[in-house]
């Protein structure tokens, strides 16, 4: 029997049958998975007893693996993330709707997550099809957001740095490597051509060029789309379930209700390309009228200048 896809969710998710991921992946199956991923957005492989090395090989069949700068990884294997949670180590930061690593210039194209230890109850992951979420917006709202850009940031990971001079300087290094990144609010999926709502509450901080209050309320409305059950699929993990999601078109939320039970998951992430959007909107149409008065300088008399006292205040204390 060859590989086949059995649709299990109305708007995303298929169970993949007729394949053993413990064995090397034939090219034809790899191509079928690549196509199936774009079509179904979330693929679920049940009863796959595979080693972490095999998981990494599986991921590499689809492209280069990326290394997460903050997530916990297996020692000496930076590309292999291990979420190993129990009473002493509560889960952190995955119970927020997100696409993986959108703080990067080129966020991953896909993620593969494999369940090693699952709790007796709880610990599901909820996925949302962000192409269906986009299509569920009114035509007027779609017209408003098509062509807008949004800024994504490493903000959730700033919490792992302490308020010490060492950590502050360490954080500055990360901020220099991962500066705020602009992506289209609506990206065009490179395989299907479908439009995808590409903002998420974990990493997206504002709409570019827009007044702060308008930006916040628009983002709130857009973030809400992932919460609509019709666009979701809730995955109940069993040991040896492997899920692969299309990070270009899906958001996910790991439900932390299982804690303090144990849950161990291995994850690899496959590098992607820069998101491509629609024709860029004219920034002037995004600004509030008072900043548009002909000839007016929108920053007033404000300009950046270093304040000597503040620089001294920030400097390490003299011995
Ligand atoms: C993740 O956000 O990649 C983790 C998902 C999960 O633990 O279910």
C-alpha cells in the first residue's frame, strides 16, 4: 500500500497512512508529503517509532534545519529542540498563538514535532489554518490589510534574561542579531498561491507606519481569527505521533493544561524563505490625517540625542 492522506479536519489536517518514517524516505514519498503539506497544512503520522536522528533526517529531506536561538535543545545537537516538561520544569512560552520564529527574516517553512512522552490527560496542540482565517474576514477588512506590513520581534524571549548588567548586555547582542523584522500582514503561499493572514500575538508587535492605537486594535481583531473554532484542528497526541505543519499557513497553540504531568517532545524546524506579500500599500494611507498636513514634519521638533547623564547611569558601577 502506498502513501495516502485521510482528511481529518474541515479546514486543515490529514492523517498520513502507508508510510514508515523509521526507514529512509523514498523521493516519491517525500514529494507526496511536500505536496500534502501545502494542501492539508497539518500532517499527522501515527505510531512512528523513530529515533531523534531519524527525526532530523526526516526534516533534512525537506531542507536545511534551522537552529532556534532560545529554545531548549539537546546537548551538542542545536538543531534538535527538546521540550522536556514535568513538575520541576513547567512549559514556557508555547501557550500563545504563533507561527514559529517569525522574528526571523526568513521564518521556517515547516516544523516537525514528535511525541516521546505524553501526559495521561491534556497536552493537546491546537492548530489554526490562517488561509481560511484570512478568507473568513469581510471583503472590506481584507482590502484594508492587503499590502500592509507588520513588525515582528523576539519580545517573548526577553523574559529569559535577568535584570543584571551581564544579561542586559547579552540581550543587546541578541537584539542586534535579531532586530525587529517586517513581514507582510497577508502573505501569498509560495505553493498554493492562497493568501494567508501572517500576524501572530507572540511575535507581531505593530502594523508598520500605523498610529499605535489603530495598530493595536487592528492587530487585536486579526489575532482573534485564530481563536475561531471553525478554522482550528485540535491534535490529541499519542506516544510516537509525529506532526508536521506548514509554518507558512498555520498557527499553533500548545495547551499547558497537563502540567505538572510529564510531556516530552522532539522538534526540528526547516528553513524557509522570505514571506512574499501583495502589492505594498501606500504608507501615507496608513497614517492619521494630522501627520499628513502638507509640509508638516510628523516628528515635530523631536530628534534623537544621547543624554550624557543617562549614559553614565547605565554604565557599570565603578569598583
Ligand atoms: C511549539 O510551539 O513548537 C510546541 C508545540 C507543542 O509543544 O505542542
